[in-house]
C-alpha cells in the first residue's frame, strides 16, 4: 500500500501539471504505465483502479482517457471538502456569503471548510496551503494578494474560484460585483437628491477601491468635484481613529448640502451617529449612502440608502463555476462573471 500511495502522489502531481495531456486525451495503457514507473503489471493495475477511484481517468471501451487533472478527493463520510477563504468573518456580508456558499456546495454533495485572511496575504497563503494539505477538492478565495504576490496562486494544485476581485496576472474563474457601476449610481442619486458637495469614507486597507473610482468618475462626468480632502480612508477596526477621521470631515466649513458615500454600511452608521451627536440634520444637511445593505441599514434613523449585494447569486454562480471545474478538470479559463448590484433608496438621502 505504501508503494501505491507513493505512486498515486507522484501521478497526482503529474496530472496537475498536465504531464499526460489535457482532459479528454488518451491515457497510457497499463503496460505503458508499468514500464514508465518501473513497476509490475499487478501494481500498475492497482494504481489504475486508484486513478479511476479518484476521478483522474475513465475507461471507454478498451482505452483509458484523462477525466480530470485534479483528484476528486473525498472526506467526511464520502463528501467532498471545499475550502473557503473570506477577508474577515467579522463582516456581516462575508458571514452571509459563507452561509450561501455552504448551502450551494451542499447541493453537489460537498462540505465547506471556512477560514479568513483578516486583510493579511501571508495568513491567506497559509490557510490555502492548509486546505490543500487537508485534501480539499477546490477552494473559494476572496483574494488579498497584491500584484507582486499573485504568482502564489499558480502554485495551488486544486481548482480555485475567486470572489470579489479579479487578479491582473493570473488566469482564474472570477465572480465579481460591478462595484464601479454601483458606485456611479450612488453618485447620480446623490446629485439628483440635491447634494452640492460630496465626500467619500473608505477602508484604509483596500488595495484597489473600485467604489471610490466609480463614485468619483460619475461626479466628474456630471461636472461635480470630489475634493481630495473629502476622501477619507480610515480603519474601521480602529474605532476611535475612524470616529476622529469622520468627525474631522464633518467639522469642516459647511456650505450647501453634503452627500457622503461610505465604503460599507458600518461606516455609514458611524457617520449618522456623529451627525446626530453634533446636531447635523440627516438628510437635511447631510445625505448618507452606504454599501452592502446589512440588516442595520433599515434600523438606522433615518433608514439608510445603500447598495444591495446579490449574495445568493454570487454564491450560486461561484459554486456552479467550481463544480464545472471539478467535473471538467484543468479548465482554468480567464473568465469573469459580473453580477449587478441594486441601489436601495431610503430616507437617509431623501430629496430636500
């Protein structure tokens, strides 16, 4: 058995590197494999059975063909294991995404293992390596690598589906919300609501803030300005600092109604809390919009205008994409599925 395990490990690595061709290509005969690996025909027959068991080859008539470039390993009572790495489990959005992904993969007989990167690529890398060592069949990743770190994903030996961010240099199946388009709709809405000045509150750890890009682009398109001093990047986890940064924005000389777009609803709730504390009327003097449509959005006073993520659609498309990769094997097409978000208008931006 030790010999079979060793051979299977070698062959799995060779399949992942397409050493025997792509999915659908004719595989070696038993005799050819015995000669290549310098083993007996009995051992070669045994390893063929293991390859079939793990979904790497399939027999059609008298010949064997490559069925997958990645072993379909099973664990936990015969269920596949699927890894999932999100940015932070402390976010209601990511918690909901995990729940929806778990339901989606269960539909094709899989169990989800979950970890978070906490805005740290090294931590993400370690979690991915641990998942692979644990024997997952595939991984969902909300990637946190910068361009210099993206090469790591090429070394991962199981199929991956990226969620939320498209990498520049790596070919991977990606499911992403069109953040720029959604932010443009927020900007257009704030203009239509009568705002004369504009500000943005974003997360300091964001490496590429497409929400800011879209917001600023639409304002520019409509002849409005987003001054540099009105773009706040702060750390939500640092409660006191984020409050101080937002308060500094609100304390600047006011003239005309201010429209504030926040990276997520949690920032928006802090903006509104400080406005109430300082006697600034919302939406009279300041209109506030968020992103994610978290449960808190409807409970704020006034209820918050925000962008609603189609989380169930994201999870379904990501799960279907990974399932297709597992079934077809090796097809790492550089395709991106864009999902449109919805602007939910509530009283926090009501036209005055």
